[in-house]
């Protein structure tokens, strides 16, 4: 008997966990149909693995999932499960005393329908009292019916009939409430993380945009009072530089607002990287960095050209800036099953912790910057169904790998379809 009761408890706990996981994954309350399905399977297993006492009385925990589903999900679920229990009882155990069984569960259904209205919002103590009280009433009813129909129950069996379902009911309510509390805390934690991220985002936008705009305003004010044309032109250039810097920051933030390509294009990887290398040569020269490359022709990936160019530019610019004393930046394409684009520098490298935090917002190893450029690159690569990985060693440099699985090799450009 003990083995079967433990199995019953396991089935009930499994049902609770399945419903909790569904809520956690789907982020919504399970439908009544789903609850009825899980509860019905649990009830069926409890009846199949029930125990028959020496007096001929059956003992199992079928009422527990019935009570739980009824109290938490309302009268409709309760009525369907009540009908299912009566049907299963008649099929698997027999129709003996079936009317009294139906009366027992129908009475429980009426009480459960009344209790379920405020049960979800009730205190845990009240929930325990309501459910334990109803469970106790049903057990007493079963003992009385057993006596009336000649069942010779010994004292130990009477105690078992009362205490075992009662203990299982209290334990199940505790577990259900604990799961509710955990899921509520998890939801609150996620919301707080989002609010914190929004707060950080707002603070960073304010700081990164306000500084260059304030500088631009100051230069424009100086220009208004300046008579020398050369000085006016210099102040104007500095003002435009500040405005461009603010615009650049806003463009980086806009990357997060649209993470999927608006219009799918076939991107000629070699052509795009070659164009970027030409664009980055002045910046590289200013840092004493030599640009080297090994590119492969006629390889295309799907995405948005503008965003992929931004992604590559962010990574290349970051690599160049990691070599203030000069060095070599190598951009290389290789292809086996997937296309891999590697951007390797000979800069100062990163620690294991810095590699782990690579791509986090607001994290940067530079004196100035938001860390959003690399995060934007990561988002763009992921939106193109690619992967981004980093390998780095202190004082030996860093290599960023971009891997794309959906690659097209086309030697005839006429075959490219937009």
C-alpha cells in the first residue's frame, strides 16, 4: 500500500510541476482544457495504482488533483473532473455504490464551486483550512458509508483513510503555493531587470547625447560673438562634429529597436569587406595599424547590407582602437560547412572575465564609449542566424569570429535573386 501511495504522490507532484513549467515557458495561465487533461491523467494514474484494504475499501489520492484543479481553476474544470472520476470509478472498480460515490463527489463539487471564487486570492492559511476541511469531510463520509454497508474497518484503517488524504492535501497545497510564489518572484525579478535596463539605457542616452550637444551649443554661442571668419568656421566644424557624435550614439541605440532584417538581401561578403577596408584605412593609419586581409570571392549571405556593414565596422573599429601603439588587423574568410569571418588584432588582449562580458551593454574596456557598438554587432549577427565568438589572450591580441550557416556560393551574379 505504501508504494502505491508514494506513486500517487509522485503523480500529483508531477502534474503540479507540468502546469508550473507550462506557465513559466508560455508566460500565461494554462488553459482550462490543458488543466483538465493533466488532472485527468493524474486522477487515472492514482486510481490505477490505488490500494484495496482488507475490508474491501479502496484507498487512493484521486481526490487531491480534483480538489487542486477545482479550487485554482474554477467550477467548469471541477465539473468535468467530477464526471471523469465517477466514470473511471465505474469502469475500473465497478458500479457498486456508484450512486453514493457520485453523491459524495457532487457534494464536493458544490462546495468547491463556492470556495473557488475567492480561493486564488485567499491567504495560504485559509487555503489550507478550506482544502483540509473538505478533504476531512469526504473521508468521514467514506467511513460512514463503509459502516452502513458492512465494511469492517479496523481502527488503523480508519486512521489511514482520514490522515493519508489529509496529509497529501496539505502537502499539495504547500507545494502549489510554493510554486506560485517562486513563479511570481521570478516574474517580478525579470520585470525589475527590465526596468533596471531601461533606467541604465535612459541614463546612458542622456549622458552620451547630452555631452556632445552641450559642446555644440557652446561652440555655436562662441561663433555668434566671434568676428574672425576662420574662428567661426572652426567653431562651426566643432559644433557639427558634436552633432555627428550625438547622431552616431542614437544610431547605435536604434539597432536595438529593430533586430530582424526588414528586407532580405544577398550580401557579397568580399565586396562589402573590401569597401570597409578602404573606408577604415585612414582610421587605421592614424593608429599606426596595418590592414591585411584574405578574402574569398562569390560568397553571399542573407541579411541587410547596411546593418551588416555597421556590424563589421563596429568590430573593426573596436579592434583598431585596441592597438593605440600600432599593430596588424587581419580580416580573413574561411569556409568548410559554414562561412567564418575572423577579425584578428595584435592589441593588448582581454582577460577571461572581459571575454565573458564581451558584448554586454554599458561594458567597455576603453576609457570612452558605451559598449553598445559590440552589443549592436552581436544583435545583428544573431538576427542573421549567425554566431559570434571571441578568443583573446592578454598582450597577444583578440580574434572575433563571425559564423554563418546559410551561405550561397554563386559564380554567376545573374543568378542572385533579391
